[in-house]
């Protein structure tokens, strides 16, 4: 379809005109000559006011008229911002809808090209350490790094000496708030960038894990018996008794689900927006101490004592998939933020990288001197390992080649044994929780330098945080959509749909079966009476079969009618009783 058929010239904006706008004064009194409205009326007299519609972009015409935008774009950059292929208009019947869909496609292409050209404005680049010849980056200490960076970055390296460890820690989604939980009952939440304390308390019970919920206003603590929910001031909001003796906690931000794993092997999900328990399954893997989530599809991954990683969804009682990763017990597991790869560590002193999208691997295998107790993957692909009191960060030698192996990048020794480590989002920081406190390490090149404020805004205000919470609740994803491949949710299962349709047609067109009945021969019964008995039995059975078929057909029709009717009737309302009633003739 050409641009003329769309109703406008190529590369221009379609203009529509309204009728003349008449300006009158109040009570239809004529205006005075010196009245300012009369002057405006003279200027507008005989003219029509144009009204702009949505502008439609013509790429070829735009390139000819704007020589500055003739710079070629990289195909990889365009593919990164692409929103998929054009809509197939073969199934669109009316011309009006075809024009509408073509306009949408043209505007989407224009937005894709503008987004690709706007990448030049993202001047922030991830940094990294570069060693001279004969030197290694693992020899560079944190003291030397703080001496050669700016004051703001140097202030992000600090140590906290705490005596209620070992500790578990967690950053918020935007990376501004830090939550610490000591096994001896110490819980603290604070803004680690501004060093501003939100709350600090001792729950007088053992603390096994902590996690933030939707934002920094609420967090959950897995205590001795139950999971307790607190606000930013340390006031207990709720006690989740459906999560008994939990050891690990995970929060699914897009589904508003709090997930826990207990020492008896039970996995529990609870919807924090409505306070309702979604599922509670027995994983039959014994004590669960290794658990994480896949940010891409919100599937929970847990590791067992037999080296098997099982993936769970709250809507399925059995695991969605199982992978034999190690022949021995797993000690740590992590999934990268993009959901492409999974890293596992076991007692066999090996670290393996798996392709979690294809459930294949291992892609890479690394041998360590001791078994890794913790593992985490950063936004830029760095891998952090904890082995006793030593923390090692691995980085690929050439980022352009995915086949290159990871090499040691930074090595740091802490005061006590490391119990938990996590990379801070959008910051070149690695948080390390030990048995004696917390340490913040500077790792150049670990965080994403250019952040999306619609996804996570480190500089959001109080009003923006409230608006974000409301929008997230409106865009909440149902728990039924948690699957291994979320792209298949909008697809139609054609074989199953076809089989159901054929079965329905067969039921609706089914006829009463043919009845063959022959009465037994008895003495004293004439032939005419036997024929009458035979006919009566056939008629009774025929009527019974026909009645059953009618009931089945009516049930199918009622189900279809129920599925087509909306949840509420828009034709009726509260004020309908004030309407004028029609007089019956």
C-alpha cells in the first residue's frame, strides 16, 4: 500500500480542519471595537483552525530532507533496539485497519532508529583495571585503588566490624540500600552510599537470611521459626507462619512473590500484595541451603546434596527441569541478570558455567584449590567467588569474544570467613558479608554504567518511589505466567486446540447409538408379545441415550456462553433505578 493510499503525502503530517470557530461574548452582547477579543476575532475571521494528528515517519523522504541523519547505523545496534518483525497484514480484512497497522509499524521503525542514534548520548562507559607488562591485576590492593579514584568512589570502600555474625546481606534493585542480617539476631538497614541508617535492632532470635521486598520501605527476615516482615523503621508488620524454619529467601519483583526454602525441604510462595499463600511444595531434596532465582523467567533454582539443580514454578507441583551439574553436593549457585547462563560450584572444587536457556553444558569448567562457598555474577559478566576468607573476582580477557576463558581479576583477603557476597547493581562495588562484619570492595567494570530509570532509578525521589510502586502493582505479572520459556505464553498450542475442537464437534454431532436387543425365549410368550417387548426396550434405551446427549451438548454450550460473557454487566449500574421505566403496551 502506497503513502497516497494512507491518506497523506510522503514524509508529511496529515492535517484535518474543523469548522469555523465563532467567538461570542456572554449573553450574545456584541463586542466593543476596542475589546481585545474583537481584534482576535478579526484576525481569525475566515480562517480555520488546524488540528494535528499523529505524525507518521517516512524514512526515505526523511533521509533526503535531512542530510545530517544520513550517517549509517550499525545493524547490531538496530537489532538491540528492535521490537520484532512487522505485522503480517494478510489476515487483516478492512482497509482502515490495514492503514492503522501500517502507521504503527512505520512509527515503530522510526522509534527504533531514533533509539539507536541516541546511544551516542550514553557517554558513560564501564571501567576496568589494566596492568602493565610483567604485572597482574590481582596484585593491586584496595588501598591502591582508593588512592587513584575520585573521592566519591573512594568513599564507597569501607569496612564494618560487627560482632553478631556470620552475616547475610542484600542490595535493593536500584543498588542504593543495604540490608544486613547476623545469625545472632542483628538486623540493620541503611543507605550505604550516604551512610544513612534506616533502622537497627536485635530480634533476639537466630537470623538465617534477609531480603528486600518491593522497595526499601519493607523487608523480610527468616528467623528461627517464622519469616517476619518489617518496615523501614524496624516495626514488625507481619509474621508469615506458612513459612516454617526457612533458611533461604528470594523475592520476585515483577510477580510480588516472596519465596522461601525450609530446612525440611519445603518451597513456599506468598503474594505480598494480597497476603495470600500461592503454593507450598515438598521438593524432596532434604535441607535446602542453596537457592537462587532466574531473573529472566522468575523460576526458582535450588541445589541438592546429589549435585542436581531443580527448577520450580509455584503453579507446578513437580520441578520444571532437572540438571545434574556435579557428582557431589552443591555449595553455591548463581544466575546472571540476563538469565542466559548459570554458574554452579560443588565440593569437587570445580566451578561450571551452563547455558540455562538450552539446559546444556557445561560451557566452561574451572578448577579451584578449595571448594567455593559463594558465587555471584555481575551485570557486566564478572564472576565473584568466595573460598574461606579469600574473595576472587574473575573477568574475561577479551569481552568481544564469548569463547575466551575467565581469568583472575581481583583478589582480596578478609578478616573472617566469607558467608555471603553480592555485586551491587549499577555500581562497581562487591559487597562481602563475613562472620565479623561487612566489607565493600571496589571492582572496576562490574556494574552497568547506563541505567534505565523506568527499570531502576538510583536517584529517585520520594514521589517517584510512590509512583513506581503504584505502576508496578498495576503491571503485576500473575504467578501462572512463570515458566521455563516466557515467550511461549502468548503462543497457541495448535495440536491441543485442534484436538479439543474435533472432540467438541464430534460430541455436538453425535447421534444416539443403534440398539440391538433380542429378548430371550420363554415358554408361554407369543411371538407378537416378544416383538412388543423388544420394541419397548429399544425405545427406552434410545430415549435414555438421547437425553444424555442433550445434557452433554447443553453443558458445552453453557460453558462457551459463560466464557464469552464479561465479568460484569456494563448495561446495569447503581443509578439505573432512577431511569424512566418503559410503559408496557
